[in-house]
């Protein structure tokens, strides 16, 4: 089966700095543009599901024939600084509550849920083993809830530029194996792999038994063609793993967000 192509879009309640890694606008415009440029899906970047108009999202998804394969949680940390490893217990509990809300939203669309910066980070004044106890406890609890809702969680290793916890593909594999839930899997992101793995070939090889989602971007986090990545080679690597799901473009909106969508589609659609 050919791979499917998605693009990361912010929900209307989420405001991020201009030029960030998500398209921003009202949902009618977002769905319309993705349809125009031949995308199969919209990866939704959410902050608080309680602020969303679920009926509108379902209606637009059906009307435009655009699926919602993944819900991304990065800005729950990015905007609200909520995570599973925060030193404050109430914040850790809020992270669990917010994640359960995202899982309930994902269940409506048959979507997966990304776990990236939401996991948190190590703090110098907190023993590492304590932080990991909080993190693994959270992973176990959200995995159990995800199993009840038939939702897959996908852990995203992220470069040291963004976090000091689970930075490489191998570390992600180790965590997934330790959690040991069929609903707690792995995703990869080219930007992070390029900085943290010995090679993309090795990264995809290690990830392949657990791989459920992939983020694409060029070497500078911009749309394909603005950096130095060899996308025909990369797409062949992905296909060689046997992966046949969604790949989502998570890119800086350069030179502007409308051009970024168009450039991404033109570069990637022929390679699927």
C-alpha cells in the first residue's frame, strides 16, 4: 500500500508564534487547503480538547474527505508547560487529565496520540530515578486508558535541543519495550533522527518493529527542498521497513504557511 500524507495543523484555540511548525487558521480553510494540495490527512496539534467544536471537526473531515490520523500534544507543554515529569504534583496530575481528554478525542476519529514534549524533562534538583518513576507511572496509566479506548499512543524521541529525556531512536525503543503495552508504540521525526542517531538507516532499522507514525521535514526543519535531505532515499528507507501508514509534514512555515503546504505536497506526493 502507498504511504499516506498528512500535514500538522493547529486547532483554532492554539496560537503559536508565526512561522512555527503548524499551519494556523480556521478549520474550514485548513481542510480546504489540504484537500486542494492532495493531502490525505490532518495531524491536529491540540492544547485543550475541551475548547474544540467536535461536531464541526467531524463535519469538515467527512465533507473534505480528509482523515485525522494523529493528534499531537506538543503544545500542551509548549504553551501551558504541563508535563508528566514536572516537580509539582498538581501539574503532573493535570498532564494526565489533559492526556485522557486527548485520548477520548482521538477515539472519535480512530486517531493515534503523539507523546512528545508532554513527557517532560529531567531537573537538576530532582533525582533522575524519581523523575523516571513519575514518567513511567504516567506512561502506564495513559496506556491503560488508551487500551480501554482502543487508541494507540506514539512516543516521539526528541533531540537534546528540545529535551534531555528520550532523545534518540534507541532510547525510544528501550522505553517502549519497558512500558510493554501494545498501545504504547513509537514514532520518529527526521529532524531529531538526524541530530541524535548514528544514521537514518540505523534509526529506521531499530524503530521498525515498533513504528506507528513518522514526522517529515528537511534538515533545517523547513519544507522539503529547503534543506539538504535526500527525500527519494529517505522515502525508500521508510518503505523498506515495511511501514505503510501516515507520514506527516511538521515544518517551519517558510517562506509562509501557504507556500509551505504547497511545496511539501509537490515534493513528497510523487515519492509515496
